[in-house]
């Protein structure tokens, strides 16, 4: 069942042997006993554990969006831990985080079941996203200088490349980065956090549509930037409406 899970490289081991194997070089050095005055070993262990959990969480999110963890299926932390090359603990902690995000649900004594998203739930999430993001984007289009919007072009172009790859997980990350960049222009950290939470919840699992949908979605990002920089607010209004209608 877990054969479909893909991880780039091997998620580092934690808490084995001498503490070697952590990918972040600085953290790895910190657990070799080469500490400086005033360092607290417990604090280093917490950082190291959080790093492993974060890598596992990223791998699980990718697998969910890519459809490698299938809706309705139950996955156990020990089995996934073997697949990722880590103990069950960071997998279980990452899955608990995904449960908070609504991606999975806990199945006592068995593991975690990937949640099935109904059309109504996805539509409701899209509506909430539109209620939050559309007025913000329109306000930013009127108030933020064109040169600042131009700085987002690399992010927009990255979504086009990701769409062309046909990988939905890659596109989801690029798309999220673009929307985060746009909303960041508002200077409101809470807005960005809430919007990202809604975005992630709408991705579990990603359903419907083909690669053409991704290409059209990405093209709207580029067109939006072009219209904002040109000061064509009517065009911006139409593009934003179409974009979130597609969401």
C-alpha cells in the first residue's frame, strides 16, 4: 500500500547511534559533542527532532497532493516510518499535524485514514478563499506600485513551468508560493497564515481537472501581473474573478 510514497533521498534517522545522519549540517555538528560553552544538549535535540518531523511532513504533503496516499486508505506510522527511513515518532507527529489541517483522520490502533473530500466541501473552501483573497488583491492592485508587483514575476513564471511539468504536487507548491507572495504585499502576517491554511485544506486530496487546467491557471497569474503593472484595473477585476471561480 505504501509503495507509492516517494521521498527525495532518505529522510534522516533520528536518535540512533551517535546522532549522525541529520541533513542540516549545522544541526548535525551540534550533536557530535562539539558544543560551545552555554549550549544545552536538550535544546539541540529538540531542534534536530523538529527538523526530521518537518522533512517527513513535507514528504507526506507531497504524497497527498500527488495522489500517492489515496483517499479512504489507512496508513500506519511504523510502516511509513520504514519507508522514509525514520522511526514512527516523527511520522506520527507529522500525521497529527495533517489531522489538524483536515487531511487525515485518526483511526485508533490502526493509523491514519486519508480524508475523502466531497464536492460541496471543496466548493465551500473555494468560496471562503475567494471572500478573503479577492477584495485584498483588488485593493492591492489599486494601492501597491507596479514595480513591487513586477517582483512577483519569477513566482508567476515558476507556476507556468510547474504546470508544464504535469506534476500536481509541484504545481501546488508553486501556486501556493505565488499566492503567498501576492498576499504578502498587504503586510499582514495573519492574512497570509489563514490563506495558506485554507489553501492546504483545499489540496487534500487534489481532485478533478487535467494538466490543461494547471496551464490555464498558471497563465492567469502572468496575465494578472501584466494587467496590474499596466494599471488596467478592469482587466484585473475580471481575471481575479475568473481565477477564483476556477478554484
